[in-house]
C-alpha cells in the first residue's frame, strides 16, 4: 500500500492559505485539512465550558479530557466534539480572539501534531496551517509558504468584514515558543500580493505536478 502524499501549505494570516488549499485539493482530488479549524474548535470548546483560554495548564488539560475524533466528509477533515462539528460557532469573533491564546500552549501543539498526523488515514492530503511543513509533516517533499504584503493582507481581511492587527498576529505567531511560524526548510515561497487565487493555485499545482511522478515512485 502506497504512503499518502501530503501537500503542506503554510503562511501568514490572510495570505490565501485556505482559498488556495481548497482549490489545490479539489484539482488533485485530495482530502483538504484546515488545521486552523482544529485550534478554533478547541478555543470554542474552552469558551463554551468556561475554561480560561489564558490559563495554559487548564487549556492543556482540556486536550486530555475532551471527547473528540477525526471525521472526513466530502473530502474535508473535521474534528468532532462529542460527535458534533461546531461549524458556525468556530467562526465567531469571540472564538477568533481566543484562538491565538490556545494555539500558543506547547502541550496543545503536541496534542494537535498527533491528531493532524493521523489525518493520513483518509488518503492524500492538502493541509494548510502555520507549521505543517516545519513541524507536522517536515518530511513531506511538497512544501509551500504563502505570503503577501501587510497592506494587501489587511485589505483582504477588511473585505471580509474583519478588523485584525495582522502585524501583531504575525509577531505572536513567529515568536511563540512552540512550533513558531517560519518558512519550512525546502519550501517554495510564493508572494501573491499581485496575484489572484487562480494564479496562485496554478503556480502551486504546476510545481506539484512537476514533482509528483518522482514522489510517487518513492512510495
């Protein structure tokens, strides 16, 4: 049985990770994994159950106690909590504000790494996040790092109706002790400031297809 292929797409906030990961997964017929949604699910669960997201020990303990499982529906992996997927709840402003706090907890990132690596049970993956190529699947041959100018990323957030201090978020992500945001070793860096999503995904797909036969021969 061949080993599943993992396409790692990392990058800064509003760099187009989600849009392009979905487009690439659809084009290749791979399973899409949004690791950020997993952290959002934990943040939502903490808020729902009165767990202080600023209390690292309490948040870490939650990972040992909550009842969750990975599920794949329509080629998308989800993290179910008590067999429920809080699709809308994890996208609220309150949950968004809590995510950076739970994501910075080292024990949480350890737990997430184990769960996220288990996603290969569903087949070939396109996985987006901030530490996929550097921490979750450092062994994959397919690593991409998306970025864009701060002004461009801020415009994208504003067009979504979201006001976020991206410079501060970048700093938090890159300076956290556990699995900080960085350009993974061997990653292809794509600055898509002047590119559409279609143009960006075309660049990613061209690179993948160029190297895919070689990678498939190794597994």
